[in-house]
C-alpha cells in the first residue's frame, strides 16, 4: 500500500486542506458549536486516515522515482537512480 500522491503540489494541497479543516473544526467550536466538528471527516479524507499517513505519503511522493530497492539472493539494497 502506498500513501504517495501523483504529484507534490497535489499532496501539499491535500495537506493544506487537512490541516486547515482540522484547525477550523476546533477554532469555530465556540462560534458555531458542535456543528463545526463536521469538518473532521474532511480532515480524515484529506489525510487518508491520519496526519502520520499524510507525512509518510509526503516522503513517498518526494522519493518516488529517486530510490529503488533491489533484492538479490535474500539481500536487499536501497539505491538511488541516475
């Protein structure tokens, strides 16, 4: 399973949406009441589960195409591509 996005700008946009809706859900709580907590599912969708999953996806998106794992005779090595 991969958490990477198709592009870095798209992944960063998902992060901005996720963190923005998370902050807004709690910042609007005094003004709107519990209805502001309806923004939390938007956070979960943007993060694909949790903020940690988003960070892992960010690292995968950045490293996509730059790192390669080769396994020969039970020995695996992580190498960079040219």
